[in-house]
């Protein structure tokens, strides 16, 4: 992963965006020597959002199981049958 100063981003934004689009590699932006932000292309960002959504759904399911909020297969079939009429 590439690291750039925030001043480089200010001065060479168009070039950095072109490099980002071509390489698809995130760029870490630093300010005063500390990490400040990541610059990622749109496709990568959208894929990360989709993956995060799936992971959040899995986490909600695991929490429901841990709390005992589960039903049997037959109960699920009965509930779904009402929706599928």
C-alpha cells in the first residue's frame, strides 16, 4: 500500500486518482505524520460495503442464536407458507 502526505493529495489529486483507478490499491493519507484517511477507488469501496453488510447479517444471526431467538425448521416453513400463498 502506498502512503502519501495530505499536501501531496492537495497538489496532485488528479494524478493520485488516476493512479488509484489504474492500480486499485488504497492510498494511506497522512497528516502531521499520522494516518488520516484511506483513499480507495469506487469499485473497491462498494465491494467492501457489500461484504460488511453480509458480515453484519451473520453477526445478527449469531447474536439471535446466542439469545435463543430461534425456531424449528417446521415453524419456519409454516411462517414462510403464509408469505408464499
